[in-house]
C-alpha cells in the first residue's frame, strides 16, 4: 500500500513540476503542496476502496465444477468444444462469485505428460479406459491445458484453489500444465510458483509441486 502511494506521489510531483529541477522545486513546492496533499488523499481513498473490493471478492469466491463453459472466451484453446472438455473424465472448474464465473481452468487426467493437445487426447482416453477396467480413479496426473480469468486476481486464485483440491485428493500426485509457447504463459506460471519442466515444439509444461500430507 505504501509503495502504491509513493508511486502516486511521484507522478503527481512530476505532473506539477514538469521541468523537474531542484531549484524550481524548492520555489514552487509550497505553492503546490496543498494541492498535492489533497490529490494524494483522494487517490489514497480510491486505492483503499479498490483494494477492499478486490479482497472482498477473493474471500467470497468458491471453486465449482462446471458442466460447460463459454469456449469463445478461452484465449488459449477456443477450438476445443465442451464435449471434448467433459469426455473421458476431463473436467471444467470455475471460480464463482455472486452467481458469476470469473475464472476457468480445464483439466484432463493422465498417467504421462503430454506435449500436444493430440497427445493429451490420447493419454486421457487411455487413462480413462484403464480406470474403467481396474475400477480406479482416472489418472495420476492432473493436466491443466487452459486457464483464463475475467476478473483481476481470478487466474491466481483458481490456480491456488485447484492446487489445494489436488493436494487433498487420494489418487492425484502431480499438477502439470500443457501451456502455449508464449511469454505470457511463462510469466503467469512462474509467478504463481510453478517450475518449467519441458519446452516442446508448440507447447511448454510447467509443474506445481504437490506435497502430500503424510498419513500416520
């Protein structure tokens, strides 16, 4: 909060003292000081209100499983329809707040790490078939192959909520992504604590380390 106020103050000073010289600053500081203080108080109130609203929605949001999503909103893989996203044990999760979905993450479950959507499709089908024959849960690895957010903080929140869900599961032991080969995807996952484990021809894989609580 202090850093934000500091930045605002510097910008306001620069606005009123365009030449930026120390000499002019000392002469004009007294003249503009009341105006700067007034503007700072106003900006502080606005920032405080925005931060309060931000934390209100974060605290009130919940992770829910969805039957479908608006695939046109998907900036990563809009070509994948809801049938694909719900077949062979695949799931769609969303962050819900006040009856609206503000972030979405889609998963497939596999026993190996795919390097393409084609491999994802085949591996998740194989894992689903094996689970059916053996009467087990589908796959040991959760593959997040797309994520998007419509509200600030939604992307980070859904990663956190899904991570906690997988950590509590009995059969999943890894959370890996099948991400596009972009700087945006790299920065997003690294910032949220993931490790880059593979760079492929058209994709990259990040892994969020899942540490299970030991059962005694």
